[in-house]
């Protein structure tokens, strides 16, 4: 059965908004990479001098993209020199200011944020493509219910970490709900593992896994490369 | 210094920012709203109140003054004097509307998640521990909801039923958790901002739940209470969608 015009329209609006986020994160990654390559001037491991002025990129990103709650870079451990912080992460704080987020990076510590094992990092590392992870509660990190959009970061063609941004589920809701509400039946945006990111009614609640093969439930894949997103709707 | 993350800030969260007098007004108002303090009831003497709240006499008098001004309590002089609860506080529709506008669907779902956890264990324990007398009382409380004829009295009737279920489960901690959850959402459920919530169905569900508890059917009781909460949350989300995104349905993009 062909999807109705309102579904097609919503899917295209969602795809275009989400692709926009991907484009911005990709650009963040290439900005960071350009800056690092310039600072490194041929050296291979990221040292403190290489980080000079790096914070400008995520700060600019957050100023431009008001939907994001945080943005920055996580480095692959093997590219880091002695004593260099593993992340350069900036988050929106109270009163609209942007501040650095410090996480516990001591292995073995009870608050250790083992980001290399987290999907937003490991997916970028293993596939070399953009990814989106969530909704998840970022315990020990930003500690909110969020989505993370990540893009691999290369230094002279070598995988060196990820550039990423966080969007709080709470902030995403007013941004894409109007699009979903334009669909008259129950509908929801799903992530690659079939969990709800946002639904247009109480029938699809954020976080729930949707079983496929339900009667009257249809699916349309969104045209956003690598993220595996889809729109489901009841007819 | 980096600002602490949100779980950490749970530990260091600032004490309520509102003045302590306002906090007392809020506590007493909510307690009356939930039916924990009844109209006609006398509050403890001022000295005892100051001590229990841990505030000075001036702060307490300020709070009582505010409650008097709102017409919620009255202070009478003389031998049988004291401060008495004289009326149900009026539901503050604006406050409730603001709650819906500022609370996201994911947060409403999260309230439902916590409520489901608390309620599922509560009814299971009630099956094990409730006496026949408790079940009779719960049945009465369930019927009180359908007899209540205004939203102002439906909210306390509804929350009272759930709190007393935790009392029947004989767990003071679960009862406290239930009180906190009721304070957070029961006004939102019954305040008629959009579609009115149906007291007859809620009552029917309460009564069925009492039957399952009385017959010691923990599986069934748990299933019923989870469905009940799911329906409440569904209603809250519906209200949120109507109040927060009313335009989007007509306008499309």
C-alpha cells in the first residue's frame, strides 16, 4: 500500500531535519580535523599543543545549532600523547552559557566514563561512518536522556576519534512533534534498533521497542545515510 | 570547577529555593489537596509546628498568615482555639497548565515508569498482607471517587485510594513514595483543562483491583494496576499534546 501524502511529507521533513544535523556534525568533524592537522604540522600523536584553539569548533557549533545540548570531540586513546585530556566536550549550562564538561577519565575509578566502549564511539570506529545512538541515559557523562550524533574524526586519513553532539529528548520533542502531529494516525520516529525516539501519541512512548508485523502498522525508511532511521504509522 | 552532572547534583541539589514559609504553605496546601488533612481538622499548636518544620516562630506565622489569606485555614482564639483547616485549596489551573507546557512527554513517561514500579510491588504486598478490614476500607475509598462530584474532590479521593493501598501493603516507605507521586500528578489528572477524565472508569478499575487483592491474586492485581497507570499516563500525554501542540494538527508543517 502506498503511504499517504501526509506520511510522505512528514518523512521527508524528518529526513531533511535529521540530515541537517548530520551535515553539521560532519562539518564539526572536518573543522576539528583541519585545526588539529594544522596544529600538529606533521606530528602523529595528539599533544597539548595540538589542542590549541580547538574549543572554538564546538563552541561555534553550539552557538549556531540551538537544538544541541553539548558538542565536542572524543579522541581515540592510541592517538593521544601523555597527559592529554581524552575529550574536548562543551555543554550548554544554566543561563545559556557554554562550558566545558569534565568527565572522570581514570580507568578503574567508580565514575570512569569508558567512552571507547560506548556505541557512539565504537560504531564510528568500526564502520568509519556517521552514527546516531539513543535514546539513552548518559550515565557518568552528560547524565540526561539524550540522542548522540557522531561522525568519525580523521587525522591524515587515520581514525583518531569522533566529533559528536548531544540532543536532549526533552528539547527534541517540540522540534519534531509538529511534523509527527501532521500525520493523523499514530506514528513514531524509530532508531535503527526499532526503538521509539518520538511518537505523536501515547501509543508510542520514547524508548519502547516496536515489534514488527503488527497488523495495520507500516514503515517507511528515512533517507538519512547510515543512521537506520524509520517512520512507522498506523493505517 | 566543572559543574556536577545531573545524577551527582541529586546529591548536592540545593535545598528548595523558595522561602521556608512558602515551603510550609506548599506542604500544607498539598496535604489538604490530597485529603491527608481534612476540612475541620485542627493543626498542631504553633510551637509544635515550628519545632516539626524546624523553623522559627516568625517564619511559621508568616506561613499561617498566607494560608489564612488564601482562605485555607482559620485561627480561632480561646480555650478551644487553634488553627483549623476550613476549605479545600482552589486548584490552580494556571499552575497545572504551566506544568503541562514545561514537562516533556519523556518526563511524563518517566513518572509513569516510577509509578509502575512502586504500584506493582505495593499491590503484590497488599495481596499478602491486607486484612479483610483493609479491603472493605479500600472498597469504600474506591466508591468515594465516583461519588465525588467536582474535580477538586476527585483528586484527593483518587490519591487517597492509592496511598491507602500502600498502607494496606504495610510499607511506610512505599506509602511515602506513593504520596510523593500523587502530589506530583493527581491534580494534573483531574483538572479539566482539555478532555475530562472519567471517574466511573477509574472507580471501576479501583474496585476490580480491590477484588484481586481481597482474593489474593497478585499476578492479576499487578496487571490491573499497571494497566491503570498506563491509562493515566496516556491521559496526561494526551493533555500535554493538546495543550502543547494544539496548532500542529491543523497547520501541518
